[in-house]
C-alpha cells in the first residue's frame, strides 16, 4: 500500500467511528483499521459466539439460549439520553437512516431496600413513595425554580447565583431532605458520587434540565436505545465514513506505531507493511494500554466492574419493564460511587425471546470488585448466567499536538454517551485545530 | 386502493464490477465511464410499478467500498429483503467472488432473502470470460435469479429490478421494515429522532 492518508484511525469503537465519519465528511482521506473482525471495539455488541470467545474461550454457548444471531450483547452499558449531544450528532449526520430507536421503558431508583420509579409525569410524582407530602411541595418549588431560571432575568434567580453558589446552598434554600438530594443528584443529575454538592451549582442545573427535557421527549424514560444493540452506533458512523471515501480494514493486527527521530507520527505497521499518514487517532488499546514497555502514552485512571447477566424474567419490582435503568445511590449501600443496572431484552432485538440482559456496573473501590456489585446483583432475582469484566479506564498522557498521535478515552461508568461526545469534540479540536461545528444538514425529501 | 411496499435491497460483488453503475442507471438512468469508487452515494431509492394497484419502493444500499477488505458491517445485511450480487462477465475471478458473497448471504442474511446473480458489462461480450451456461447452471443450483446486464447501455437493468419486485412476497404493506428506512407515518414502532430535532431548543415543561 503506497497510498498516504490524512488520518489513520485505530479501533472501531463509537468515539473513533464518530470521528472517522465526521473527518471523512470534512473531506479528509481516512484509513480505519481494527484488530478485531467485528466493529465496535470496547463498545461493540457481541453475538453469543463472540461473547463466549471473549469470556469463556473453552466453552460454547448453551443451546438453551437460542440462536446465535438473535444476540447483540453490549459490552458497555449505556443508553442514549434523548435530548443529549449524541442525539444531535445522529440527526445532523443523518445516520439515523440506518438506525431504529425505541424507548427504554423505565427509570428506577433504589431507596431503603426498595425500587421505585423515577416519576415521569406529574401524576406519578404525586403518587410516588419517594417523598412525603410536604417534601413534595418543597421539591415542586425547587423544580419550578430550575425550570423558570433565565440567565438574563434576575427576578427568576431568587437570590441564587448558579455560577457562584454551591449545590448545597441551593438544596438548603429549598429545604430539601437528604433523601431527596440523593434522588436529585443521582437519579436525575446522574452524578456517580457526592462531590458535586460542594461544587458550583451550574453543571448540576444543566444536568437536571437535560434529564427533565429528555424525559419530556418521549415520555417513559429519558433514554432511547437502538434496535440490535449499541454496536449499531459505531457501525452506522463507519458507514457514513465509508460513503465519504473512508477505507475500512477489519481483522488487522497493528504491529507498530512508527515515529520519526523527534517522536512524531509517521505511520502504522500491519502485516509487515507500513501505511503512512499525517495523523493517527486511536483507542488506548492501540497505544500500550495494558502492556508495559515502550513509551507510556496512556495512564490508568481507575477501573470499572461490569457484570453481564442473562435472566429469564424481567427484574422484580420494575412493573415487568422490557427495559430499564436502576440506580443504587452510593449512600444507600455505603459506597462512594453509585451502582447502575441497565437492562434490555428481545423488544430491542438484542437477545432471544424471554431472555433479559442486565448489566450491573460500578467504579471499583476495593480489591474485591465483584463483591461491590452484590447489592445490584441481588435485585435481579435468579441469574441464569453471568460474565464479569473488570476494565481499566485509560486516559492519554499527551494532547497529540506535538507528535500527531491522538488517543481517545475509555468508556466510563456514566449511564449515557455525553462524555463520549465530549471526548469526540475534544479530539476533533486537537486534530483539526478548530471547534467541531455540526453543519446544518440539508433536508432530504424522499420521493 | 393502491399499495406501496418497501424493501431493502443490498448490492454485493467485487470492486469495479459495476455495482454503483447499475444503481445509477436504475435510479437516474445515467452512466459514467470514469466513475470513481463509490463516494457519497449514500442511500438511494427507486420505485417500480407492478400494476395500477401496486408499487414497490426499493431502498438501495451500496457497499460504499466496505467490501473491499472484507469489512462490511453486519448492519449492511440486517433486514435486507433482496440482494443483487454482481460479477463482471469479462473477469472470471469476479464470479468466484460472487459465489463467496452468496455463501455469506446464505449464512448471515435472513433465510427468506431473494438473491439475484447479475453478470454486468454485457456490452463487452466480445471479451467475455464467464459463459452464460456456467453462470446460469450455478444460479439454478443455488436457487438464485440470474441475468446479464449492461449499466453502460442500460440493457437488462430495469428488468432485473422489476423481476425482483415481482418475486418478493407482497404480504403486508410496509410491514417489512426495511433496515432503518423512514417508512410512512405509523409504520415505525420506535421513536423518530428527526421529529424531535424540530422542537429542540424550545423550553420543555418539567414533568416532575
Ligand atoms: N463497459 C462497461 N463499463 C462499466 C459497466 N458498468 C460499470 N462500468 C465501469 O466499471 C467501472 C467500475 O464501476 P463501478 O460502478 O464504480 O463499480 P463498483 O462495483 O461500484 O465498484 P466499487 O464501488 O469500487 O466496489 C467504472 O469505470 C464504470 O464506468 C458496464 O456495464 N459496461
Ligand atoms: Mg461502487
């Protein structure tokens, strides 16, 4: 291969595929490679054969689970928050034409040993056991305050400065109980720990508004989900990239990242051949993550434990929802980080009928990660089978501005893709040199 | 009452056999001698009229070059109702490649998929390397439709798409969800992201 590319992208995870697609649309000549023979990298959805090959190489899937092809098991448990940035990118790039979405049926929160629905309508809120009568009134005032807030209208501020006052000050002003704070901070603002309380209130405000506007969008929960699993997302952006001339090569071992004397990127060696490009973008696994020796380009920031569980029933206490999220706030189980459960089923074409796939996850705090998710596992009822994965989270050590090597971040423990989009925007800015602006797409009228 | 059926059609075949050219001829009745490999030709649709009452709308997926290094995504085959597997009659190796694709389809795609084997560049019959007998025999053995076409002259192009339309099971209108097509109103059970884009940015009522 004598061709020279503008950008080589390594790994077909969602972050890399969005970048690849957007760069190709921008007119860059992109070569996109992956060591696996499937799309998606760490954010892939696997069929049974692939799942067993990954976790239990010596075992074949039990016939009881049904047809291989009916499965698309996500490795990373995330949902799309309806009003978030990923939705905007999906719509603007028009990759929605390759995808079909369904709602996630419910969002639940764990409190005092019980699961309760996060209210999605005023009726549900009034009936919710999560708050007492007086607390409901206080909470109503709090939400009215948030909804009514206008930056340029001080009469809506009620003496609060979102950019100076901490969230603690806001909670105290409305006299909200600790249990309600837990609910707001963790089930709505989706914070994984309590650090936000002492910080300035603005980001929490933004997150609550994101949650409530997403909830209002389709009604049942703030989340949507692509049929056939999250792995469809990287595939659809890869197709976008290919349509704009991107070249795809799967099943390619990457032997070396070649640099010059000054450490600047030159090319990528695969199968004895070196392909040259001006820049390289890739996920941490292509830059020494998990290995020692060589140049240190990524560092571990922590670990996430994820247990993929096959169930033969919906999760008890979720009104038989075909899909849901359950948040166990850290305070409830004496932890520093929340435990999340994400469940999908055959309604989303990700498994055989009457099978439910639940992923329990949290940020690792001890040297016995599997025990840390026990409170989540115990909510599931009988577990037919379970695959536990402990994944280190890597972050790049340098910006790439000096060596033209741009490394993306691992998929974190948050429940949606907003941090993935932040990473895309961040890498884009460093690679291209300007902010990512989503051009307004032309509206296509189909005849 | 007239009915429109919608189907997803995928093209497969070795690079440069003329997949994109066939689509261009079918959809726009154009041909380009110096076509570059598929760029930007995203997602085309074309309608075939079967009779006064019935039209079939094809939602056509071209490979976008992802087949070149065996890197087609499973998404490509997903929910495909029909496939046109193309070879170049002047290149016998391209028929071998077509056989590989057909095996792949039989393995990966829906078992009810309608497959048409298509020998393209019929205008270059003087340089023929693949005989009609050989191709026809193979197609019969595998239960495939078969024809020869020229995207350049247009010969056989509309005919093959019409023949496919006639062979597809016309059961329920638009019930066969064609892999992510924006079907007519109500055809989708899921949520429509495009619809919400219009209301984005407007203040939302709090539901709490
Ligand atoms: N003479 C002749 N040339 C053709 C015909 N069809 C396509 N070509 C030419 O063959 C070349 C390749 O055609 P494409 O339509 O780009 O082939 P493709 O299968 O889409 O190729 P990829 O996109 O690379 O996979 C172009 O130069 C076309 O002009 C035909 O029927 N007759
Ligand atoms: Mg083409």
